[in-house]
C-alpha cells in the first residue's frame, strides 16, 4: 500500500523539530546561559540561571525596579524574574554592561531565595573596539576602552510635573473662561450691578456723615435742602440700571443732573409710596426684618418729614435734623443688608415701563 505522505515530508519537519528541541533546552543545574550569546558593550542582554533544587516551594516573582537590585560599577541590572517552566525553576536577569570582558554579577540577597549566589555567575561582554591581545578586552596604549555609565537625566526632578501641571492649568483656565462666557454672563452682570449699587450706598452714607457735621441752629434749612436733593438723586441712580446712570466711580452726578430713566428728584413724597419694593420678596417667603426699613412707605415717610420741616414756616431744630439723618442711616443699612442677604440673587426693582407713570 502506498504511503499517503510524500517521502520528503520528514526532511521538511526535521529543522522544525531540531529548533523546538534546541529552544526547549535549559541550562544544566547550577549553570547559566546568555542570550544573545555575544553581547556588546552598551547593549542589553539576558542571563538565564538554573538555581538547581531547593527552590520548588518558591512562588514566581519579578523585580523590575532597578533601585531594588544591586548595581556594579560596569554592570547595571534592569530586571530579575523567577519562573517555573515545565517544572524547572529558572532565573532571568536583564543587564547592560559598560566594559568588555567577563564580568561577575554583583552580590544579591533575595528573601524569597536565600541560597541563591549571583556572584558565582558571570556575563561575557564583547567590544567592537577590541584590537588588543587580551581576550574579551579592548586596549589602546595600555588603557581599557569602555563605555561610561548611564548619564543622569537632563531635566531636574519635577520638570515633567511642572510642564504638565502648567498645561493642565492653562486648559482649565480656558474651560472656565468658556463656561463663564456661555453660562456665567447673567451672574457676572448681576454681580457688577449689585457692586455698583453697594458703592452708591456707601457714598450716600458718607454724604450723611458730612451733613451731620454741619448741623447747627443757622444751617438746618440748608442741610435739609441738600439732604433731600442728595437722597433723591441717589435713589434715581439706585433704581436705574446702566453705567451711564452711575456717575464717575459710582458717585451720583452733581446737582442739576437728573436720571433720564426714572426721575426721582422730581417725585413728591406721596409718589414714593407707589414705588415697587426695592428688593422684591421671593414667593412664599416671609419678609426679612430689614425689608420694612427699605420699603417704599419708609421712603415716602422720610421725604414727608423733610418737606414738613422745610415748608412748615417754623425753623427746624438741630435735634430734628440729626434724628432725620439717623433715620437715613437706618434706611441705608437696611438696603445694604438686603444685598448681603441675597448675594448674586438680589434683584432690585427697575424703573416703570414707558406706558406707566412714576
């Protein structure tokens, strides 16, 4: 019967079987093999050790941190691995040599393998500069030619953190700017407007302090006139939005200039009662204690007292004028408390629509 396999098939399989047999060979017990067999100075090689019996209970492990491995002057260890292949224990050591010749491994004590002696093994390193008579050594003028050790890094420690940290901060700042431009514009506008009004409140407080210092028997009527004019001007610029109504640095303009949007200087005391609340209350929320002091009735009563003292035909007393300025301070304090309580959520009533009267 004719064989179904061609007669030359064993010849084709013979190299594969031989290669598999050679690849499966391990170094004898207590000996080592080098891969590749010829390692040049500066190249990376591997040494395979067969530690022999006595390590059957050791679990496989790997040490890939060079700082945990002993380093020689001309030999640098990169990695040490203990494996068990087909029931045979092997130790793989990756190294780089910086001088030619036969170099012994540095001493190493492993807690997992206390009986392992690395100093008994050596690596054979060749040099492309080898021209001298010594086997495995390169000499020129009596000096051994060898590569220097690894150079330290060019950058100082922490440079990568500085570079990537700075780049991350720049990206974060760009994202925050984009988010502020898209979603934070109303909050920024409210913050700037509330800041403008609080500066007006502080300015009016300084005006009241200056008028208090001028109170006297002969100056009460003049103080009352300035108090009425300054406070009405302040309210006009407090209610009306826009930088054009804020005056330089939040200060109300000089006498004679009135707001073109809501002319509070031309309003009577009775008309102040029809103003909307300075701080519209939130629905289903009780009024805070400062709301009554800053309400439209409080403003109307304030100007009624000023008009009574000015036009009653009798001279005002300094105590009455001082009490009126104290009342102004309480109103301003209540308005400032409204901003502190509401923060960016504070909304001040705006002027009436063009179809409505003041």
